[in-house]
C-alpha cells in the first residue's frame, strides 16, 4: 500500500520536464516584461551594448570593402615574367598555357611583343623615338596571377623563383616589398580591430553586470523573502540571467541596424568617388553570417555579464 502511494505521488519525467519548461518560460517573459516597464533605462543599456558591438563589426566590414576595392589581394600580387629576346610570340603563348596548369597559378595573361610595344608607345609618349628603331626591343610578357592560397609573401617568392628558373624567362618581377607592406597593413588593421573588439566586449560584460547588480540590490528584500519560503538559488537566478540575455540580444539587433545605417550613409559619397575613377564599386553591408554573429555575440556577452553579477552578488544576500 505504501509503495503504491509513493508511486502515485511521484511525478513522472514528462511532468517534471513540463514544469521545468514552464518555469523557464515564466522567467523569460517576466524578465522581458521588466525591461518593457523600464523603457528609458533599457534603451540606454541596449544602446551602449549596440555601439560596443557595432564599432568593431563596422571596422571589419570596412576592411573587407577596402580589400575588394583594391581588386583583392590576388590582383595586387601579379607577377610580370619577361621572356628573352630569342623567344617568339608563339613559343611565349605556349609557355603561358603550360604555366596556367601550375597548381599555384590562378591565371596567366599573355601579351605579345607587338602589344607590349603598343602599350609602351601609348603610355610613354616616345612614339617618334620608337619609330626610329630597326626592330622591336620589347619582349613578350606573361602576367601571372597566383591563386589565393599562394598570395602570401613566402609563397610568392617561391613562385617568382620558379618562373625565373625557366630558360625562356629573362627575369620575373614582383614588388614583394609592396606585397609585404600590404599584408602588414591589413594584418595591423585586423589585429587592431580584434583588440578593440576584446576591450569593448569586456565593457559589455561590465555594463550588463553592473545593470544586473543594481537590479539585484533593488530586489534585495524580495530575494530574502523568496529564500525564506524555500526558493533555490537557481530559481532566483533565472530571471536575472534571462534579463542579461535580453539585453545582449536587443543590443545585437540594434548593432545590426547601426552598422547598416552607417554603411548606407557612406554609400552615396563612396559611389560618387568610385564614379570619378570610372568604377561601379559599392559598399557591401552586413551579410546573414554577420547578422547572426552579432546576435550570438550580443546574447553570449549579455548572458555572461549577468551570470558573473548574479553569481557574485546573490550569494551575499541571505536571510538574517
């Protein structure tokens, strides 16, 4: 009889899971309602979080647009391979097709001796002097564009040496110093953005933690009474954690809006400047992965800040 009574009173796994879900749903809605009832304070906190998230994201997007504006790193690392004077255009064209099959080469553009002479004549303005020459002094040129995986200073140096070793090539030229400077500038920019993102991430943790700390202090008496009637720390902690989650999620959403509007404001001047150079370049805004990353980062930072604050200050409140 006693065993049967215990079986009747013991809740099932399904009912316990349902109660657990109901408690979390109530805490989630309660925390959202609390933010709604304090619109000014909520807006200030969310705006600070959004600015902290939007700044590094906007800088990263600007770096990506600058790379695209420059034609990408691949176009900035084109190698000019000048053939010897004895190599005819047909042999140089055949060599270009062979080099195209190299795994580290993305594309090869062949320019015959006549094309090289015409280009030099147009750019130098020495047409009369060139007409006085008995023969074309310029060799055929192969413009070798490496693959993205090869567009690194060390790999490019190896490709230049391989081209230089070809008997048909007089010399291969690449401004490696410029390439190294380009990579160094971009790496410094990325590292600077990473440092800024780290510092601003810590700032978000502090802002959310301080906000939750004030909320805990304001509800100190309520927490004491709740503990006196037997509430667990997990039950008391739950609304504060969801409050930090909402702060971070709303801050991430507002950061997406700030970045999009900022890039949209720059779109007109950038398009005008690109038009002066006969370019159709347009700024690219945040993509789906950028939006998702901002929302996830904001949510995690908000949850982390609230977890730190609750774990530290909730233990200090005990019924006397």
